[in-house]
C-alpha cells in the first residue's frame, strides 16, 4: 500500500481531511486545487469567527441533516468531540459559545489552516495549485489543466473528489466537476441554494430601510416548527439566521408548490392579548411612540405598515394580530453564488458504502458535493470533515484489496 499514490481533487475541508487520513497511513497524496491556495472557503467563513462544529448531543446534531441515516456512521466516527480533539492536536484551543457552537479560541481560521497545511506537508502531501480537474480518460487516467491552458494526464491508484457544491464560486466551488460527472451518467441531484437569503417584493418605503436588523423574531412555514433568530432587511428581501434555518422547507415548498410563504412573529416573547393591551391609545402619545414602547421598533413597525391598511393602524387588536402572524410571500431564493451552501450533488445511489462511485472504480466522493443539506451552526463543516475522513478510509480499504495497480 505504501507505494500507492492517490489524487485528491479539491483543497477544502473534505479534501484536506481525506489527504490527512491517507498521508498518515503512508500513502503518497497529491492534492489538486484550481484556485491559488487551499481552504479558501474555511478562511472566508472564519472572518467573523470560525464556527467549526456544534456541541449539542449527538442525536440533536444528527437531526440537523436531511440525509441523517446516510451520514450517521460518518458522523459517529468523527463527531464534535473528535473535531475538538483534532484541533487540539494541531495546537488550536477551542471553546463552546453560549449557543453551543464551537470556535477556535482565537476565533480566526488562519492559524488552524496554517497548522493543518504544515502538518500535511510534513506528512508528504504535495499541493498543485491552479490545476483544474477535467475528468478521466478512457483508460482511467486523471485529466488536468494548468493555469496556462496546457493539459496533462496522470495515473493514480485512486482518486478522491472533494470539489464542493455551487456556492461562492470565486472561492472554488463552481460546480464544473459535478457537470462532468453528470455527463458520465452519474446520478446528480441538481444544485440549489441553501442557507441563503430570500427575495421579497418590497415597496420603496421598506426598501429605504435596507440594512436594518430585524431582531429576535420567530419564523415558520405551515407544518414547520418555528425558529427564533435574527434577520436583516435588504433591498431584495430578507437575509440572516432565521432564513438560513428555514431554507430547506422554503426550498421544498418552492419545489412542490412553485411558491413559498413564511410567517413572522415579531415579538415571540409577548402574547397577542398582552401586545394588544400595550397598543391601546394613550393621551398625548403619538402612534409611533406607542408602537415603539410596545416593542415594535421602526423595522417591525414598517413591516406591519407594509401589509396593514392605514385605516387599521389605530386598531390595537388588528395590529397585534398581524405582529404575531405576519405573512411574507417569497418570490425566489437568492442565487447559489450568494448562498452559504448548496443542496444537491452526487446521490447516495451513485455511491457504495465507502463513497466510491459505483460506475467508476477507484473514484471516491466526499464533502459538500454529496447530496446532503444542513443549516449553518458548524454542521456544514462537521459533515465535510466526517465524509472526507470516511472517503479516505474507504480508499485505504480499497487499496488493501489489491486495487493499487
């Protein structure tokens, strides 16, 4: 096995983790990345603090994934505890925030990435940047293109594809490799935006408030459990955590009904009768001031005024009812390139239990290019790490079966 050489396509979380498993087992690894450097999406995500995983109980963590039964064995082997231990092995101390999210103590991603790449290089991993994977030849060689346009082929004992989905194309995940796989008749679920903002047709009055926060609201769809978080008003609609948490059911409603509608409770900690009482007119108090004191800040007030006829603004019962059950009609999801992640990708049916393509022996897939979805909160990286390790071990098992030739 030690004479085997494996290609890893993609230098993101999944690809680097697969390279680690292989190199630590003594396998020679070449990592190809069509961008100029590695881990670009991790570094971008870490600009606001790298949320690398989540500390909640495993059953709760598993429930965040739409393909939980598929991912369960991978996550069991490399769960949040294992990720924390792995970080410690790189000299990176972590801490758990009040929300249960896990971060490096320094918050930033760069120290972690530097330590990881240094260890991979010390284990013999070679990196080839500005090299795009173009597929394979009829005799199974991997086909590459350099930045200058020149092309070459290379024979490998096995190949791991970790090319990402279709979000943040400027960081490397542009979907080109998935398009090639689809041309080879490999089952691909079409990519769709996930963890993204939504488009809503606002009046000029609301558009003028773009960039203002919508704090602590509850949001839900019919037959979907409400989520409490924040959002932000944008010119195109709404953005933020409460939308990210609902992006899967919103997307599913679009796919089945051709449209989507969410509902907002603008004051989830205040009952409707209590709010109606607070909104009772008071002498020498303007309506704007009355609403503000009742908890309806300018953005929440604007959302009510957007829907409720002006003649009803002085009716505390109608205002309270709308504030507690405010409908928002969504015209579209934000484009994939503006989404945090994408759903869709290589289907479970196209792979064996070790993540090898059933139609192409020796070619394994992992990371966000697989057909699974999860919200933000550390879940995306956790599954990328876990599936990368799983694919790496899958290659090792396959090589042990004397397929290295």
